[in-house]
C-alpha cells in the first residue's frame, strides 16, 4: 500500500538505494522508485492523484484507490471522476494500446463523462 499524500515518509528516503551496489529502480509494485525529489521510506513510492481531467496510463484492470499520475487504469479514472462532478474528461496516454480486459466487472459511470480514446483499431475493452 502506497503512503498517503501527507505521510512523513514521502521524499524522506535515502537516494543511495538508487546507485551501486543496490541499483534499485522499482518499488515492490513495479513502479519507478523515485517519483518525487527523493525516494520514500518503505517499499512503495507514492503516486500523486490526478484531480480533474484523467489520463489512463495502463491497460491493466485494477483499482488501488488512486487515479495516479504514473499508474491510472480506466477503472481508477472512472471511479475518481465519479467522485468529482466537475471531472468529466478521460483520455489515454499514447502507450496504452491493445485490449483492456475488465477482470473486476463492469465499469459504473455515475454522471456525464467524456472518454476520448484513440479508436478501436488501437485500443478496445472487453
């Protein structure tokens, strides 16, 4: 579980873990170990939440409760948009291609939402 946004562990780690002999690059979830000025204390790096317009950054289907800047699924973006009536646009990063397989069930949209995808020849869901 990533640290909460106000946690004292954020950017309080020792960046020496990024260089030899450790050469750590990713946290335990596989995300970049340093997203801010310094690494976090602990095994997970905090991913800052997107707040108004959302960019989907992965074709995975999971929901860790944060539509993050680094890790944002379509499900996370829709759930975050559902919680903010002013949020009404979801787009996709250029590297999000292929098929989004909805392992966690259907997607529930609770208000008007504009999802701008790259087109069915590039990305689809099932």
